[in-house]
């Protein structure tokens, strides 16, 4: 005798409840057939749509690349705008003629005023520049309170005191040059102040690790010390002065 109906019994492991599904042989076969047809159709659809999926991912990648290029172009546009603004600012400072020729007098003024040109102080050199002993500057001796001058236009980046340097100033001349002034009695400018060539920035003193009133003066260019006598050749040595006085006596 063949069964005409089938039952599937479900029993919950958590409760005492149970339920069942009842179906005929025809329903069972029809359900299996429908499931098989659905699976086959799904596989066929996936196979046929794979080029479309590939194309979708390709287009998505192209869109992402376009967005990245647009961001790069946008950044370039902003940079160009900044450069144009900077040029306008420079033109307003330097001055340009209608023919866009630079005002040579103003250019010459800007260049020379940021290059060491003013002697830092009056006096005699007691110790010269000597890179071998790591004495990266010159020691200028004179009386306490002798004025000390900024050698060029610039911005004060240090105005402080240390036990080694005493009261000291460092000026950034904004073209790679830095000038250092150590062992001062008083400082007249603070960090962040702008100075002009020839401004009195300090008074000579004997602060910090110092054996007597003097200015220890250094010039650095792009992180490398330079002999200050390169710019100020008329400094005389203290020993030469003493010899001259002895000869005159």
C-alpha cells in the first residue's frame, strides 16, 4: 500500500510544543521540482549577469578614479589661487609697473636689508671664529652697556636667558641667515618682534658663562655657521690694539 500523504513533525527542544507539516506526494515532488528549477534559474542568471557585474565594478573603479582626479585638480586650483594671492601680496610690497617690470630699487632694498650689513657692536675681537674648537662666532669686547645692533632686518625667534649664554637674542633674517647675540646686559626686543637693520637690540654685558664684558656673536646660513668676518672685515684683534698702544708708548 503506497502512502498518499506525508508528514514532517517538528518538536521544540525548549518547550513541550510540537507542530507538523502535512503534504501529499504530488506536493512534495512539485516543491522539489520548483526548488530545483529556482536553483537552476539562479545559476543561469548569475552566469548571464557576470559580465554586467564585472562592468559595474569597472565603472565603479573609473568613477572612484575620476573623483580622485577631481580632488587633485581642486587642490591644484587652490594652490594656484594661493600662489596668485601671494604674487599679488609680493607685488604690493615690491611694487610693479603696468608692464609688470619689477621696481629694481625696491627689490634691491629688500635683498640688501635682509643680508648682514650692520656691525653688531663697536669693539675689538678677543677671540676669533674657530670651527675646529667649535667656537662658531667672534667675541667682541667693549665696556658694559655698549649698544648692540641688529645686523639686518628680521624676526626675533629667541629672547631669553640661560646659564651658559646669559641674556641672549637670536634673529631670523628670513632668507636662511640667523644671527646670535650672547651675554648681554639688557634685551630690548621679545620673541616675535620684528627688527630693522641698525636697531639697538641689546646692551653688551657679562651674563652667563662669561669672563668679562663682551658680545659673543654668530652668523648661521642654512644651518651652517659662517665666520662673521666674512661680512665685517674691519674688526681688529684685541692683541693688535695692545701692540699698537705699546709701540706708541
